[in-house]
C-alpha cells in the first residue's frame, strides 16, 4: 500500500510538470494563471492523499492524517480564491492600460 501512496505522489509531481509546461507555452497571463492554479490545486491534493496513505501505512497515526486533512481543506479554499483575485486584478489592469493607450477621438 505504501507503493500506491508513492505512486500517487509521483502522479502529483507529473501534474505539476505538465502545468509548468503550460505556464511557459500559454500566450497570455490569464491562461498561464489558469494552468498554474488548477494544476497546483490538483497536485497538492494528490500529494497530500499519497502522503496520507504512506503515513497511515508507516504508523504515523491519526495526528498526521488530521494535519493533512486540514491542509487539504485550506488549499481547497485558498488557491481558487487567490487565483480569482489575481485574475480580476489582471483584467482591471488590462482595461486601465487599454483606456490610457487609446488616442482621444
């Protein structure tokens, strides 16, 4: 069962590597941010689940499992909210710059 946990952790690393390629290859900031935050949320959850399996099989006990559950809950709440806030700020900044760059009519 420990092997399954480490395999899930490796899958999380693979998701992050694919997201890194997306961040490099995608054309604009909002698309890059989308790739980074969605993949980061999934990768953190996968890594925590894999680590929970490893911790349970290694005899670390309930204390570590509760810590991992709390961490997963915090990540599920904060990563999408932070991404949304950054995207709104990026759109507002782009609109402000477009207004400044337009010549008067």
